[in-house]
């Protein structure tokens, strides 16, 4: 930070390093014509682990007219000090309050961070509602995964970025700079911005509702606003900006290592997975680009671990060559590699032997469902034989603990499927003791981690009702009763947070009143168990005259207008309907690189996603 004006305040909080700035690699550009603050609505330790934030702040700071700074949600002790002293929330680099910036941007990674956005605006002295902000107030910009249905937060934002932002955001900020230099109003800028691909301006659209509460229409109210907004995509990842000199955190962060992106999208088509749909089409960086960027990141940061980031690293076409290339320079320097998203059906023993040569980390697989029928329903395309093979390799390579991820509350689920989770874990335990070359003198530990399924927009399961809270609790109890071994540990998620996540995942812009009311009643840091209060949210819904059950416990009609229908992620609604109907029949769909399912995403890159004349699997 360029000033010590907050020194007394920082001495009274638990982790002042969250707020000081001044890290090695920090970028601070003084006296820029346009000032922007990029905000992460959670703690510094979480936000500084977010690769997307590093990419976008780095890309924006390459603009010669703009300086982009950072801000994170203050923890409870810091918030109390800000309120007590009348101090406005400030940026790390300059220490200036957020209301001194021209643009304040938020990345929205998770629905339960919404009240933190409202809180940060309030702490900065910025009116949270767009309609209450005047011409001199900062432009409030939103992006991130939650903006694939931004409607619950539409009242708070001036504009949303839909899709990939490395090229889109510099375009938007260039337009902003030109409009301001020419003396144009914020309203005129927003009208022009609506004409850029990948930007949604909520105030330029009118919404009407049917008597039953469903959406009747969603239409633009000016000529510049398109009927549908198409997300932005970067066709060639090798040409995309990647930060090799990002700021190195003072504090230990959630992911305290180099995170190296290898690809975007996913070939698998799991029907529950929003990321697998909205990040299509599948694209890869070259081995050479990955290795070069990773080497630069390590050289700059001093980290001794590289994590290869993708939705499924084992689907990277040249995974073996990539690992060999990286090990060629990481192994002599004792820099470890981690492969956090290996699929169990593509678990390569020889790769793990190579990766383990520096450091052996824990092993995690995600069968997602406990029976083959339900795995076919969700299109997981994993069999018990593949699970057995993956675990057999792991145990033979010296592993004695495995974590298995499952979901509960999936469409068509029965108690037999719940029992199947426990049965799968027991089979893995039994398998360990059948392997002759298992680690001797050691027992096995299998950890089951069970999340509550939340139907998400732009997935084949967006039409499904969410499992009720009471049902999820009964299933959790039943699962525990099915586990009879001390070698199996069961972890499961709080169903109340999943219920609220489901409401806002598929909600409309009427929920803005609920978010504001819940915040006024004390809701913040809802992602943290010690602060989450479900009753507070129920009171907010009651005050606003809205029923949360309408949003997550109701089946959506296949032809119903949804709050996200005006956003084009590339994948057609017709494809989602086809996959939904196949799910009800427990029929699977081949991975994208084996057979095209005509989802429509290829139109975003102007041609086929794969060369099907090659043997791609």
C-alpha cells in the first residue's frame, strides 16, 4: 500500500496482511485516466488463489490508459473496524476508497457470495442498487460463473460480462474511456456497450411474469440491446494472455502454488455439470506454451509446486508428453506436479509414478453416484471395473488412502443408489487387502465426501426439481447406517446451504429484494458455516412475499422461458432437452472427442471441435 493512513486500524485486526498490498509483483499504476478496482467477494486467501482474477487484472493493466487495483471482502474483525471508525473499504494498491474509482468490478464465483457484494458496496459508500447510483458513481461490473444466470443480482449491477474476459474486458474499458473522453453519459455508454459481444446490461431489458410466477417475456427496451447475448470465447488459448508475473501473496492461500491452465471446456458431457457446458467448446493449450508459462511462473514466484488446472486433466490430448516435458526441468529442481482432476477411468499408473517422484499427494476420484444405473443417468460414463482398475493402480503404487466424491439428491435417485455409495467404498476397502503388492503394515482409509446436488442453469438437469431438505437429511442418515467399517469415513455437506444455492442458481431478478433484505437483517459471509443463518434467509423471503420453494422444488417445463434464456452459451436448449430425456431413460452419450452430439458450441469457433478422422481416444 502506498500510504500508512490505515496503520492504526490494521494493528487491531487478526491478519493485516489481507489488506496491506505491497506484495512482490503487485502492479500499481498512478495517475491513470481510468481507474478500476477488481473485487473478490471473499477473503484474501481465497481470492488470491483464483486464477481468473490474476488473468483479468493482468490483462487490464496492459492497457496504457487504465490502472486496475484489487480489493477483497474484509473479514468480520476488519469490517467492524471499518464501521466503527467510519472508514470506507479501500483498494490494496493505493489505499483509496472504492468510491474513488471509475469502475468497480466483482467476480461472482458462488451464489452464496451475493450478500458480500452488497456488503462491500455499502462499506465503500456506494449505493448497492443501480437505480440509486448517479452519474458520478462508479460503474459496477460483474463477471464469473454466476453470471450465466445473473438475474438475482441484476438490480445491483450496471453491466455483466458473459464468457471469457481476457479480450472482452479490455474492449469494454476502451469503449468506456472513449465515451468518457467524448463527454457521453453513463446511460449512453451502457447502450453502446450492449452492442459489444458478450455484455449484458440488465436495465436495457424488460421482464414480465405470468400469474403463476413464471416468466412471460424477456425483451430489450432499446435498439442497441440484442435479443440474446452470446458469450465471449477465445478460440486459440495459446494466443490468450496468461500472467506469469502475478503478485505473490504475503499469506498462505488456499492454493499456495503455481496454477497452470491446460485447457478450457470438457469433453465428457456430465449432465449435472454446469462448467462442462458453459465452458464449451473444448480447447487446449500446447505443451510448449504450458511448459514455458509454468517455467516463467516458477522463476518469478519461487513456488515449488505446479498444479495443472482443467476440468479433467486426464483428457488432455498429449498428457504423457506434457508430463515428460514438465518433469524435464521440474524434477531436477525438486518442483512437484499435482494432477487434481484425474478421472478414475483414465488413471495412468506410469504418470502417477513420475509425478510421485518429487512428492506424493492425496488421491481423489469422483464416481459421483453409487450405482451403474445412476451413473448412466448423469452420463458419468464410469463403470465399477474402471473404478476398481484405478484404485488397484493407486494401491499398487503405494497409496493407502483414497477420497471418493459422490452426490446425493440426483434425479431418479433411490435408496438403493444411496446404499451403493457405501457399497462402493466397502468394495474399495476389500480391494486393498486383495492386492499382493499393497503397502505392507498399513491399513487403508477410504473417505466418502457427499455433496447435495443442485440443478444448475444450462445443464440437462436445469429442468429438474431439487431434492427437498428433509429428504436429503434422511438420505444422509441412511448412508451412515449403511457404512459398517471404521476404515470408511463419511463427510457430507449441509443441505441448507445447498437449498439456498439452488434458489439463486435458477432464480429471477425478483430475488434482488430478498438479497438486500437478508443483508439488512445481517446476512454476510454465507459461504462460511460460522456466519450462515438459514432462518435469516427464510425471514427475508417472507418479508418480500416470495416462496423459495418456487425456485428449487419445482420442475421447469421444457418449453418454459427461464431467467437465463436470453444468454447464449453456445449449447442449444434443444441439446439440453435431448440429454434430459436420455437421462430419464438412463442412456449415455459419448464424449465429444469420440462422437459429436451436435450441442451447438462449435459455432463459437467457426468449425468442428475435433478432427473425427483421427483416433481421438
